[in-house]
C-alpha cells in the first residue's frame, strides 16, 4: 500500500509560506505522495495552487487531489488548463482526483444549482479531456463519490480508480466491492486504484488539536463520524493501516490537523518500515534549508 501525506493547505492558521518546505520534507522522508482536499467557502488554499507550490519544491514525490470539485467551478476549460498546468509543472507527477463537490455553500457561492450533478460532471470531463489531449498534458484520473453511479464511473476507461471518503471503513469496504465488480464487468485488465485518506494528529496536545480542527472543518453534524476515524497515536495509525490493507485499499493519504512541519517527521517515525528511504534530491535539499 502506498502512503502519502496531505499538505496543510486546508488548516486555518497554517503558515502557507512553508508549503514548499513541507512538501520537500515529505519527499525526503519517503512519502509516496502529497495530497490536497478542496473547499470554496472555507479558509483554505486553492488545491491546484497548493500542488503547484509542492511541484516546484520537489522532484520525485507524486501529487494527488482527493478530490478537486468539478461541478461548482462551472468552467471546464479553465479547470482543464489549471490541471494541465500542474501536470506540466510537475513533469507528469499529478493524479487528478475529481468529484462533484458535496458542500451546498460552495454551489450557492458559485451560482451553480445542486441538481443534475452526474450529467454536469460527465459533460465537464468530456470538455476537459479534449483540452488535455490538445495540450498533451492529460493526468491520470480517479473519481470520488459514494453513490453507486459515482463508483461505477470510477471503473470507466477514463479512470484509474476510486477515491473513497476520508472516514468510514464500511463505506470503503462496500465501495471497493462495487468498484471491483464494475471493473470486472467492463472487461478491464488489472486492478483499480482504491484511494482513501485519514486525518491524523501527533505530538503534544494531539487530541485537542484533532478535536478543534475536525469540528471546525466538518461542523457539529459530521464531527462524530469524522472524529471517530481521526488518528492520534502510533498504535491507531498502524492498526488503521492494517484494516485499510485488509479491505483492499491501494493508497492512503494522511491529512494533518495542524500545519507544523513536525507532523511530517512524527508520522514518518511512526511509519518506519512502511516508507522507503530515498536519497534526498537536490531540489528537496535546497527547499528544506
């Protein structure tokens, strides 16, 4: 199972000038990827700008979005250009996790209706695919979503797999079954990518930091479910990895509840034996100074 770490681009109060250094530290520590999540009406960086900063500060680590929301952006040509820009800046290291977007406030702020989401996503993807082909910068694509139709979309030829929610083991287990069944029925060779994420907090005051961030991001309605799968100790992280592996997850991105560089190092220590230990690149050495 490949293991990545999220950029703190959606952690309010994080020092965003350190984002490149954070990505370089993740690369030097041996993580497979750095990831981003996406909101509009929230105190976060635009995810594609955050990944561009990470790309400029690294040379090997992969970039992934889990996920960039397509539907409320309402301009597929612009989004396609932004995505292909990250592909080109990174030398092809970007996997574009795409989804519809589930926060009603984001749609309201964009003047986009909540209805007809599946058709809107399919039409946008067709436009983006043509733009990527013309630019010669098409990323690998994976799709998020929990509805059966969304999971089946992840098995279509345009997709390499599925991005499961960042909490909920049973949703991952059930969705993986739907995905693999659809993949087999389509006659595709190989196996799909099954990607998820988990929030984590380590070090002094980890529990309080996790409580505060998850409550702020998800609000009272979703707090209990999200917090239940937020990991605050080495034991919890290793036990969760075993469970994710058991249900067929191929990639996991751990998202920090705080923005400190220490979170990269602390998580790396927990994952000794899971992570490769690459020789630092010239790019990451320079960015880490």
